[in-house]
C-alpha cells in the first residue's frame, strides 16, 4: 500500500498498479495541497508526479517523505521489499 500526500502546492499524478495504468489515471490528474491518495497493489505501485517535492510517500506504513524537488517531475516505483526506485516511465 502506497499513500501519496500532496503538500506545499499542487502536483499532477499518474499511477500504475502492478504494471497497469490505474483506472481514472489515463491522462493523470492534478491535485491540490492537502490531498491524500491511497493505492494498493499485489506487486508494485508506480507513481509519476509533476512536482516531486510536493509529493510525499508512505509505503506499507513507513513514511518516506518527498523523494525529490519542487517542480521536478519524477516517476517512482514501489515494489517492497525493494527500496523505491526512480524509473523513466511517463
């Protein structure tokens, strides 16, 4: 389970669950600060964020915080027990 929290500004989000684009995320969606989203996969959750610094992650109850800088788009793959991995998926 990956909890995504948007804070400090808006972030555009696109999500793949177990390698498949999550329903409703074909073109991604923009969320404002304060929004919390939860995604559960059996193998992996991959999140593309348009502003890595405004996006923080909690994976299976472990808070990771933001993994990048504000305004920088990044894609992160969460496939426990492996650590988060940055990918080139867009």
